C-alpha cells in the first residue's frame, strides 16, 4: 500500500494525496484504515493559536502519532503537555525545540528525574504537598545540591463537578483552601508559579471556563503570593453527529471575561487536545455481517472506537460502496455496530445513520476520530491492527 504507514513520506500540503474513496477502491482493505488529514490538523492549530490569548499546549495523550505532532508544529504549536516519560521522549526527539510541560499531577520519582535531568523539562504540576516535595527532591542534581533549579510549579485546582460530557473532577486537584496553601508553599521554589484546572472533556458550556477562572482568582487572592500563569486546561469541544458546540470564539470570550478577575500580568495557558486533532482523522471499517439493524464490523471498542462504547459518542458516518457511482442516495436508517471481538460488550449503540440497504462488504467511514481513537486501541482477541494513510478529503463535519 503505497500511501500507508510504512515508507510514506509525502509533505503535509501535497495536493497529490489520495481521497479516502480512491484508497478504498485501490486497496480494498479487509483491515481497518486510519485516515489522517495533516492539513486539517495544521489549520485547526493555526486557528486556535490565533484565537487564544496566551500560550497553547497540545495535550499529547490525545493523539501521539508523530505525523500529528509534526502537523501541529506546522500549525504553530510550540508547547506540549506531556504526562509520562514516553511522551516526553517522543516530543523531545521529534521536535527538539519544543517546550515540554509535565502536567500530570502525580508522577513517579524516576519520571520526574528523567524529564528534568535528561530532557530539560522544568515545568511540573502537582496537587499535594507530598508531590511538591518529590518534585523538589528529584530536580536537584547531586553536583548542584544547594542551588535551586529554575522550576515552573503548577498547582492543580479541583473544580466542582460540571456538565462536560466526560467529567474529570474526581481524580485530581486540590480543594481551594489547600490550593492556596500549596501556592504559598511553592512560591519560594518557583521561577514561575502557576495555577491549573480542567473543566472536563468535551465541555459544551463556555461559561464553565469563566466560573473556573473566578474560583482561580479567589484562590490566588487567598494565597496572597504572586502567581505568574493560570492554565485553563483542555476540554474545548468539537462537533459530533449529535453535538454542535458553540464556536471557539465563544469559549475565548468567556475565558477573557473570567481572566479579568485575575491579578494584572497573569499569563494564560490552555491545553487543547480534541479541538486540534479530532477533525484530522477518520476510520474506515468494513461490514462483516448484517443482522436487522445491527452491523458487525472489523473494529470496535477494544480497537479504535473506544469512545463509541461506554461514552456513547456518535461519530458521523458515511458508506463507501465500490461502483455505487452517481446512483440516487438510498433511504437512511439507524444502525448499531458490533465489533469483531468475542466480547458482548464490544457494542457501539450509536445510532449511526447509514443507507438502509447496508450489506456485507460495504465500508463505513467514521469521522472525528483524530482524537482518542488509535491511542486507546488494544490488541484484545487478536484484533486492533489498522493501517494509516494520509488523505486530502475535508473532514466529515465542518470545524467550529
């Protein structure tokens, strides 16, 4: 497969990239195919960087594919939010001039030491006094004991449970009073001190950021120390088949309103993931069997469709049938999907809107899968392998 992962080196803007339909017609794949749109990713990055009033950190966990990271760099992303030594190594080796920020609030001691001593990472998040102590202890090389390093220290603030599609309030974050104490404790050891939070993944309410910033301002006032940065985290949403979020401008406006309560001179950061890469990827799967309104397909929740399972995301869908040509569009019907494994939990209820005459051998392209698709895939039951191809098609849903 000339355009697939092995040996494919076309530049991002190459107009000769194939369409999805051309790839399927040429290769007739029996395994899932991940379709990457680097130009779409680069454009999303440019628009976010231009709109956001501060520094933009890409959340690497969302899609660590090297070609995705390069596309983001092309689009102007220079900061990367990493959560593990493996992500730090990947970014540093691929993009040597990138600024890396280790924003996971709970880290292993060797992870802190490696990031600091080997990869020149100096920004670390924490949400407890014990984690702050670990960071301080593991970032002082033996030969420099007594000389404090120029650390960036970021307190993760807990937020009340919100209305985001995926709530993230239960695992990380210090309550407001504790966050204020941690800011005071960290200030003497920080070259730059920050407060960070996360409103939840796929947040559809711009006002959630304004409310979080109001709480951040209260915490900073209670701490009574100078804070240099407030990181509004991620959560910026994208469209799905049943979700049309407000435009990015509405979120930026809410953030700017909320930031007005912060002390003068505080710089804003953001950590988008989904908003930058979701539209830049899709997945083509094949129908193995039809049973009434259920389609058995060759990928599922243990592969690239995890979010279609427990979270119930409805990805935009279209059929690819060879030789269909200019025939009139058939009537549509709602389908559920079953993945290829033997596990009955491998089910994606959707519904996915597709032509009513779906049959074995048809392919289905599912859009908005540039985020949290391939990076969550396992090889359970021997399935989960997918080819990767760069394509020139626009995404199935327009970006907002």
